[in-house]
């Protein structure tokens, strides 16, 4: 069965069944929770080390927020 055939059949399912199918498909794409937790722990350690050794410079929240908002505005064409 092709992907298009499978999709057509899935779209013919009742709403609740489609929701369950979508949930299961999305869950199959996610990384196991322990892998995500380990990756975040490693990232936090790296960032803490960079702050402690002066590799990165701290900036005030207001500055960081303004930079993020400006970038989002630019991406949206504003």
C-alpha cells in the first residue's frame, strides 16, 4: 500500500480514530524522554561552564528579549 493510499484510508476514519492515529504517529517521531533529559543536562553544564570561565558574556534580560522580538519581527517581514 502506498503512502497516499494509507493517507486516504486514514482520512476516512472517524475523528477520534484519526486523532489517536495522529498522536501515535507523532509519538513515534519523538526521542525517548531520557535522551532529551540527558541532552538538556549536557547543554546546561556546557552553558554553566561558559559563564564560569568567561567564554560568553551575560546580557540583561531586557536586552535579550528586545533582540528576540526584533528577530521575530524581521522574520515575519515586519
